[in-house]
C-alpha cells in the first residue's frame, strides 16, 4: 500500500517536471536523420564524418564518453553523464548547432568558443580514446573555455596543453554551478575544495539520497587510483565520479561508480570513503514548485 | 661560512650520486632483468586476451596487490594481501587462469614490478595497444630521488625513433610520442623505457 502511494507521488512529480528531458530513442531518431554534415568553417581540424560518429557513439553508449589521459576534464565528463542520460536529444541538437554555426545555447548558457579552442579541437594527441573523439574535444574544450572558477584565475587563456593544467580544472562550486545553469537541475551539494563534509555516517547519508537523481562525488583521486607509493599525499579532491550504487555488509562498503568511460566496482571501508570524499552533489530534476 | 660551503658540497654530491645511479639503472636494469620482464609480458598478453585485467602492487613492501578485472559491463577492483586464500576464489569466479595470474604476481614481486596493464594508443585514427610495466627498483627509492619508477613499454610493432633514441609518432613525423605524459627512449625496436615520478 505504501509503495503504491510512493509510485503515485513520483508520477505527479514527473508530470510537473519543468526540466526538458528526452529519451535515448528520441536522440537516436534525431541523429539518424542526419546523414551528412558540411565541413564546418569554425572547426578546421574536425571532419564531419568522425564528428557524427562520435555523437552517435555517445548517444548509443552514453557510458563510453572519456575525458582523456592526464587531462583535467573529469568534471566535464561527469557533467556529460548527466546530460547524456537525462537529455540526450538536447545534447545531439546542441552539438550539431555548435559544429555548424560555431555557437549554440544550452540551458541558460550561450557558448561562443574562442578561436584558440576552434583550432585546438580535433588536434589533441596522446590522450587515448579522446584522440579519436573530435566531438568530445569540442564539448570539453568549450565547457572549459566558458566556465571559470577561482582555480582558473591565473590561466584563463587557452594555450596548447592547457587541458592538463589549471585552465581546465573544476573546483566544486564551479561544478555545481555548471549543472544548475546547463541542465536546470536542482543540486543539493555538501562539501568543499578543502574540508570533508561534516557528516557522521557518510554511507547512510549517501544511500538515503540515492533513491532519486544522480549522485556525484568529489573525491581525492590519489587514494582511489594510486599513482605513487609516497606516504605524503595532498589532502585535496581532484576527481569527480558518478556514484551509481552503494551497499554495505558489516564494515565493507561496495560502490559501483562511473568514471574514465566505464563503470567500476570497488569495496572499501567507511573510514576510507570518508577519507576520499570532499563533496557530495545530489542532482535532481527541478520541479515547478522548487525553490 | 665554512659550514655553508660544506653543505653546498654535500648537497651537490648527493645530487651527483642520484643522477649517476639513475643513469646506471637505465642502462643496466633491462639487460639484467630481460628474461623475467619478457616472461611477464608474454604471459600477461596471453592471459589478457582471455579476459582483460591489470595488476598493481599497492604498497612499498610488495605485500598487497590490487587486481582490476574487466568484464563487458564492469571493472571489478579488488585488493588482496599476497598470501590471502580468497585470491584463488576471486580468480576462479571471473574465469581467470589461476596459475597464470599467480605466476605473474610472483614474477612481478621478484623484480619489484609495481604495475602491469594494457594501454591503448592511436595512430591515424587506428587503435594500437602496448603493455605498460612499471618497476620500483631499490636504487630509485633513495631520498632526493623524485622519479622513482622505471617504466618499460612493449609495442606489438617496431616503432620509430630519432637520432637520440626518442620515441616518435611516425617515421615521417619527427614529433615525439608521449605515453602517460612521458617521453620514452629506445631499448630495441619494440621496447622503450622512461623514468617517471608515477607508476601509472
């Protein structure tokens, strides 16, 4: 009986939802109609065929979007997960518009990438699968070019190689702002760039929020993916992951998360989860009566 | 003032010794461990074809390791102590060759090998792959050594190098190829090395 009530409530919320959402099928139908594109004057290093192939892949396999080796694009990739799952049609339309006209609007944001970005897109090398993903290069570079946070203050202008540097980095407030402005989503965020969120039982907090929406964790990557054996590690967050599932048996927490173009399953202790977590952003579709 | 000069001389000596030992490792390490390294690489390639995986030693004393097992939908990441019995159960669960994997782990441990993985790279839109092996030799563990990992890459095809032995993108293109942000140097046509601050 209780379950029925919850379902009915969800139905009402869905109907009142003001976020323009679309299905994967709608995006597939849209992109199928586009056989060819004329080579864009705005993106000299990008061939229409490979651009379209990349868009198609992202629509058919939204988990496959990959930020590239050694880049600071993980925040933008996490953002893309939300877009490709919640509104793939908007993604497809926006990317085609941006390719053809060199400018486009998404949500409240008008994108007009700088000439340096137009030259850089399609020319990235040694970034793994990102090398052959020209549409993803346009998307990540355009996001980094447009959105600025305090970490970008000293490097606002793109130069070759800046995708690995502070120019592309995403502080926590900037990430939450991007989600709000681009997707009209409500973001309940707790955490910061320096201090862990003051939550006693992190597992309980996260799992209680995960019934709806998308859960993004802002974490210290040097613990999750060790790259050195040094005992000295910077206690700052450096990576965004999408948390898809979390469960706990005794003192072992199992998480399934998305990053680097795929899903991973990992077991950790509550202490370790607390140690790596700096930000928790719960993104849900905005309702008509939302504040 | 005299003390200051002494400190400067000592500091220079430490740096000089550090550089020398690094150079020595570069030139001799592969030759000394060639057989074991080639065995690890060959076994890894064979087993990787059956099911993709990677192995990482997570601590300096080589008592704990992590294995990443790739399936169609998920990458499973598990960490074990070197003598834990549940390792075998996990390998069986994912239909991995138990003896083969355990043999790789033993060989990796014997030469302080911290990580082995398969990396993809692209040339002219075409996907290629290489085997990436990181080591943490004792010689590089000394203080004042920033770059603590010796990395060896095994390519499937012969590669191109410039006159200094730097790995190039293509024969015609004199652009240096970077892997994981590092420049690599020639050992032979298919094997390259670098020294890095990171093992992955």
